[in-house]
C-alpha cells in the first residue's frame, strides 16, 4: 500500500473503531464510516471488502504482540522487580491505547463470538512470553516458580482487572494511580515468588 493509501486506510479504521465503539458493530453502516472518514463507500470496500474484515483488520493492527516481542527481546534485565514493573506498565499502556477495541469486543461478544478468537491472540502470545520469562527466572534461581503458565496468568490478571475496573467504573472502585497500583502489585508479587 502506498503512503497515501495507508493514510486513507488508517483514517477509515479510526473512524470505524470510534463509530463501532459508540453505536455497536451491527448498527454502524459503511455509509456512516465513509462519511466520517471522508471517503467513498467504494474506497472502504476496496481496502477491506467487508465491514467484518474492517473490524478484524483494526484488531490485527492494534495487536500488542509486536511491542511485547521488542520488550522481551531488548529491554529485559533479568531483575525481577524491574522487569515486572516494565511488563505491567507496558501492558496497561497498550490496553489503554486499545480501549476502543476492547469495548467493541465486549459489546459484540454474543453477536460475533468469533471475534474473541481474534482478540485473544495478543493475550495468549503475551502469556507465553511471560511464562517463558518466569521459566528462565526459575532456572536462574531468581524466583520460585512451580507453574510458569499459571504465574503468567495470575500476574496479567492483576493488571487486566485494574484496566477493566477503570474502564467500566472509572475511579469509583480503584482510586490508586496507575503507578502506585503497579508498584504495590509488583512488590507484593515479587515477595511471593522470591
């Protein structure tokens, strides 16, 4: 795709994500997306073929896999608390950046159950990378890990719960800042596995 076509595709994706978040997937029409993105309906069909493919492309484009591959390949120090703080912080930043995709997937979970397959790809890959990290830390005798997979799930669940709580309840339940929450959870978690 050429640069101008990439810009057009991105504009279409952003418009579609916003409309789908606000109105729901089924309620949004290609005509509304075209008007919002200031393109023709034919341009949308040329780029994405269907409204469903447009949503799938948005999910793929907003995958957190790439940023975490880079993190695990270049930023890990093998210092447990420092690494877990970085992982948690990056995870929450990525979830916040993708809040609209998350909300669409929640809204459409019953009308489009296949959507969960697309949305779950990133968390599964992140869990695998984190489980591998825990396995290596155990082998290095820097942590006591009996089940790296379960440790990865429990760690990520802390922060998914924080994100979901803020998304649905604002600060009515959790009033800690993101940094304070991460710091407390990471310190508690580290005490439990070292």
